[in-house]
């Protein structure tokens, strides 16, 4: 997972490279930049060799 921050928000680039799948815990609600779908806070499964780009816009509550 590689977090990136800008004045417009935060972006998590998540890449699973081990071929076994796994998960990441999202600290708050965001949206998937690739699909455009909303994602909820909590555990998110990441499949074998899957990658995701999750955006947390500025103004969303940080915990």
C-alpha cells in the first residue's frame, strides 16, 4: 500500500504481489478510482495480483 496526499485528498494505491490475496483495512469511507464505486470503511479483500486505487477526498472525516 502506497499512500499519496494532495490538497484535494488522499489516495491509497494498493497492490497485491504475492499471488495469495489478502486484505487492507480502510480507515474511512472512500471511492474506488478504477470502478467509481463507493467503498466502506473496514476490511477490504484484495485478490491475487489485484490492484486498487482508493480515494479519500478532503473533508472526509479522518479518524
